[in-house]
C-alpha cells in the first residue's frame, strides 16, 4: 500500500499537490458537521442491530450495541480477513451478554440483508437521477436492468414460495445436497436455524419497514458526509452522479479485497467522481477527506471501544425473554 501511494504521488504530482492545497484550506466548521453526520450514521447502524436483537427477544442497551458495532468496524478495517474476525468477535461479545447465539446470528444476518437492500435502493435511485446522456450511460442502464431483474426475481420467488408443492420440492433438494456429507449437513442445519430465526423476527413484510429505514439512514448519513466534505473544500457537488459514485464504491468495498478497502475505496471513488465531472485534484481531495472522517477517524475510536468491550465483564446477563 505504501508502494502504491508512492507511485501515485510520483506519477500524479500536480494533482496530489493541488489536492493537498485544497485540504489545507478545509472549512473546519463544515468538517465538524461531517463528523457529526458520521456519528449519526454509526448510531443508525447500532439502532438497526439493537432493533433486530430486541425483535428476537433480547434486551440490551443501545450503548452496548454501539460499542460492539464501532469495535467490529475497527477490526474489519485493520487486519486481513477482518470481516470474518469482526463477525466472530461481535457474536462472542453479544453472546457474553446473555443473548442466544441463534438470535445473534439471525439478527446479524438480517442486518446484512437490510443493509444490502438499502444500498441497492440508493443505487437504483442514483441511476434514475443520473443523466441518460451523461458519462457512462451504459453503466446507468446496466444498474437499472440489474435492479429490474432483481425485483422480478424476488416477486417470482415470493409467488412460488406460496406453493406447498414448491416448498416441499425445495426442502427435499436442500436435504439431498447434504446427504452423506456430515460437515455439509451440519452447515445446512446451522444455516437453516439462522434463517428460521431471522424469519421469526418479523413474519410480515410490513414489520421490516423500520429496520430498513434504519439501514437507509445509515447509508444516507454516510453519503451526506461525502457531500459536506466537498462543501468544506469549496467543491461544487456533482449531484446527478454523486449517488451512483458513492453506492458503486460501497459495493466494491464490500468485497474487502484489502484491509479497510485501502486503495480500493480511494481509487474507485475518486475515479467515479472524475467520471461525473470533478477535476482530478478535487476528486482526490474529496475522497481523502471523506475517508479521513468515515474510516481513519473511526479506527482509534473503534480500537479503544474494542479494548473496553473485550475487557469489560458484563455485570449481569441481559434479559432474553423468548
């Protein structure tokens, strides 16, 4: 990563110099607003997870969940395979607080689905807002086609799931896959348990509206951080392409190719911002400031929380009433 940064600095000296000049003149008041928005984004993520845990019958304070969320975020962004380690650590900490492991697994799985669904909705909105005659029209059309296909597939699955015959055939096929394979059978049992528990959190579609709103608030506030960072640098926001650039970067970041998506997030976001109208130095400055607020600032805070949460011994098990 250091070598990549050195190559970037050597081959794009002018852009790096101009970006540094922009960052040096940042509006500190607006930077404070950006930090506040990132705090709200983290709060929304913690509220989403707490809501799902409570739907599963667990009683836990929002502060406890927020500590786990911020800590897990730091772990996921600092070490190789951090997402897996962060997931295991978060499950262990919630289990220590008296929450059944099946409820923990179901709530985390449901939170992931809600987060991806919310980001997909924002990506679709971004594609609709983007100009059809603007840059990369093929990208816009591809997003809209993919969104339409996913909606159609979901409707088909929901329609078929109402058939007892389809459910019976699917169940037999699912169990046939693991027949004679003990490890695969245990994995199937675990997946089935988590899926059943997740569906039991709220059996109706209407019941999932509130967690979806929390997930949307999480992404919208984080996207607003990028907008405010641009304003703090005196950069005109490319409104029609902003949401596309932001959401595509987040989807690429979900691959977790590098710890904290270092290099991946910076390259993809700055490149997409240039595609949608910013100068290279402006895109680089906006990206670096945004990453400073949304990633680097959270690292020391997250690790401090990790230390406190890990060493803290719960005084009593949180109540689980289901």
